[in-house]
C-alpha cells in the first residue's frame, strides 16, 4: 500500500496530524498524505473548522476507497 495512503488512513483515524505522526513514528512535517494526495487527485481531502480537522466529501469518498485498498493489500499478502 502506498505510504501516503497509509498515512492518510492514520490521519483519518485520529483526525489529528500530530497524533498520526506519533503513531507512525515520524515527525509531523513528514506527514505528506493530505497535501500530496490533494495535489495528485486535484481536490481537497481535509478542511479545518474552528481549529478542528474534518474530511471533505471527497475526503470521505477517498477514505472508503483507501480502506478497501488496505484490505485488498492484506488479502494479497
């Protein structure tokens, strides 16, 4: 599974970039999932409202697809 997708999934599980970085044992500036995937797919996946992180509609769709990708990768292994 693409590491950016795995990072995206972890961010979605925590809805916090700092917590996701801690779980992935990387520093927060190395969390490329949001901006890199947004650039690749040409859409916003996350938004902030009152300092809280939320998924956009497109982000929710990507999350469902990424979860399926993760399960497929596990089955293939």
